[in-house]
C-alpha cells in the first residue's frame, strides 16, 4: 500500500546533480534509503555520507523510503544509469544486492550495515558491538536501581545482535547482578510505540533506557524526559530533545564510513565480503560517543566513568578487548 | 503493575478512540470509513505544521481537525457526488495522505530535504482530588487533555446518536436513506456532513500521536492505527461506548505485549508483537459474526436516482 506513494515520492525527491567535469576521478554514487532522511537517526546519517561524497565532486542520487518490494528494481535502475557504487543504506538491501550483483558485474554494491557478500557485493558496517558495549558500561555505571532497559527492532538481524548483545555484555561487565531488559518493536519508525515501550521498561524499574531505533528513537527520549530517567540517543538531535536526561549518543559517522569505504573500494582495499569500521580502524572509526559538538558525555556522568570508557576505547583500538555478542546476549526480555 | 498496564492501555487506546468515533459516525450514516488511517495521518501532519508555524498548540489542534476534514472532503466528493466505491476511495485516500504528507513535509526543508519540526507536547492535566485516587487516579485523572476529550466525546456521540433528532436522522441515512428523503431531508447531505465530522475527529486522533505523545511528525507515523480503529468499530458493533471499550482492549493487548517481552520467554519477539493483531482477529471472528452492519452502508445515493 505504501508502494505507490513511495514510488511517486522517490520520483519527485530523487535528485541527480550533474558533476562539473565528469572526469574519471569523480564517479556516480547512488543511495537507497529505507526511511526518510529527516529521521535524525539512521537515514539522516546515511544521507550525510552521500552529501560528503557529493562535496568531493561525485555525482550523487538517492531514493528515500524504498520498500522491500522495490529494492531490486531500484538497484537495477541505478545500475543501468551507470551509478557505481550503489549504496543500500541498510542490511535489508543485502539480498537485493546479491540478486542484482551477478547481473551487473562491473557495478559495485555497497550494503551499509550488511553482513556478507561476494565479488562486487560488499557489506560494510560500524562495529556495533563496540559502541553497544561502551553504552552498556555507561548504563551499568549510571543505574541506581540496578535495572536498565533497551528498545530495539528487527530482532535477530546481525547488526542488532551486535548492538543489543554488546549493550548487555557491557552492562554485565561492570555490574554482573544488573537486570538488562530488551524490548523489540514491530516498527523502528513509530515514535509513539517506542515511547510506550520505554514507559513499560521504566515502570519495571529501569532508570537508564538505551536502544536502537530510527524515527522511533525520539519517542524513547521523550519517555525518559517525562519520567526523569537517563537515556542514550543516536544523534546530537536527541540531546536537544532532553539535554538534562540524555547521557550520550552513539553518533554514527556513516558519512565518514561511506567516504572511507568508497575510497577503499577505489583503492582496491576492500572487496566482496564484510568490513567493519570501529576503534580498530583509526581512519574512520564508524561512530563515537558524543553528547554534543564539544562533549562526549552529559556533565552528570562522573569523570571516572568517562575515563574508564576512554580506556576501553584504547583497548578496542589495540585489539586487546574484543566484544563478541551471541544471539542469546541480544535476547528480548531480562 | 495493574495501574501501569491500565494507564498504558488508556494512552495507547486514545488515538484509536478518536479514529473509531469518527469512523462510527461515518459508518452509521452509511459510508465505510476505510480512509481513517489517512485522515489520522493528515491530522497528525497538519497539527505539527500549524503548531510549528504559530507556536500555538490550540491552533495546532484546530489544524489537525481541518487536516482530517480536508481528506474527508475528498471522500465526500468522490463517494457522494460521483458515487465512487467507498472501499476503493478510502484506500486511495490513505495512500494519498501518506504520499502527500511526506511530500509537503519536504516543502518546509531546504533543498527538498525533510526537516525535523519539533513542537511542545500537550502536558497532562491532573484533575484536583480525583488525581489522588488510588489506581483510578493514575489511570483516568492524570492524563493529557485529548484523552479526557476522547472520553467526553464518546459519551457525547453516544447520547447524540441515541437521543437527538439529528442523531436519528444520521442513523436513518445509514439504515434507510429513502425514508430520510421522504421525511424531507437530503440523505446525501447527511452523509456528507457525517464524513466531514469523521475527518475532523479522526484528524484529532492523529493529533493525539503527534501533539500529545511525540511532539513531532515523521513519515507514516500512524503506522496502521486507522485500521485497528476500524476493527474497534466492528467489535464495538457501531456503538460509541462499546467502541471505546474495544479501543482500551486493543491498547491493553499492546501494553501487555510490551510487558510480556520484558520477561524472558522462549518465544520470538516477532510472535509476541503479533498479539494485538491476533486479539483483534480473534475478537472479530467471535463478535464479528453476529455484528449487523447498518443496512444501507456502502450503497451509493446518487441525486439522479432519487
């Protein structure tokens, strides 16, 4: 039912800006996004990457709100028009990329937050387990009730296992007796439902709520604001909703990731398969914990906790600390 | 625990209640209210835009009602003037609303990008004395204004439909429009007014989401609630207070679903997430069989035929 509206919208919104010279150096990059570029979260971050590539002189085009049924046709369309790489900004685009890939051998397909690939199909992701773990450590240190909660979506998706599993492992690493409750929602784009989910966690005693949602994440922050508990966000815009309640944000630098990945692709450094960007890849770390432009954390976070987290980042960079969440670590419930 | 679940049921049920009450008026007048989802979405959108432009939540609410009414007018023209199929028109309106709100939102951003419009939310109005009651206080008397408005509206619609001449005329338009005509009233006009009222009320249902609960508009934020409201109308057998009860039951199913997930169950979250819809299906299968539609629902009335 959304298809028709979305197709119309995509047609209206898709913008292709011709590059000045069209030289061999610049290329044509297209991006498909599963949601709207104004969600202050996942889709906004991907779109920022496309804007950076454009600033580097590339010709760019994008389609928003691309629904599952349109994945393959949208990719084929851009491939026929000579775009390469074609970026699918969500793991949901992986199966479409694997279907279309063999048909357009000279085109590269980059799947943001994907989990596999071969030949011209490449999955890149941020090291979600690292960032989830650090937020977990923060939540574990900040909770007074010994109960923390998280609201997420798409249970079982590899990047969600990494995020939520990493979170639970992080909490348990500093407070083994703490209770970690994860609630999964049917939609990551429904802020009213996310707010209710956060309320349910808070009612059960959680005084820190984290999670991983898209447009829905604003509802989670709103719930923390109304109930006076701590929350972690996914963009600096979330700090703006509740400056006194947001501890930090996992500010994903998909702009840097895509710039690095497109560079690595041209340099032949990455080929078919899975590549993660995190503290172990200093050129593009994938994300960072940011409260606002100046600070990493809310002033309510004790300096000792901030120092502890900085130390963990260094251990991740050196490879001394490797977080490996399992499906069970990311399970729903307590 | 009970208090928490009941309060959540009321919160989740509130947007459904508005949509269901609006839809009920339309259906009792003989017009299927398939377009509820779109009317809610248009209301959610118009409310945020107006509040953002004027910094007035009051004007935002007016705009929400107007947004829903604007879509309702499309339904009126298509179904009442041109006798278009009510189901198809409703679905078309839903698709139109989804595309149009997403498109117009981008008109407020630079270079066609969708902006983030943040507006204040309607704060709870605790009712003195009553708010301090045990259990009931938290569930019913510490709610934001639109929740009270929804309950009052349900009572009002129930009394109006059952006890007033105008209410009788509306019901007659859905049961036997030719009797209305014979009585000297134009049933097409009655239906048109009912659809417009439906749009206004469903638009306010959208405002519950965008202005009361979240404080912003995101694409497709109604996420199917209009269809759940349709089910609530049928479960409530086209009676306002019963529809209210159905909305609270659906709200409770969703509230329970979230809390059940909080326990460690050996069941996939995807299965647990289905419960509100399974409840709707089960209740429809049980109650729906004995439900009697307004006799003349879906029957187009064309001026030429009279």
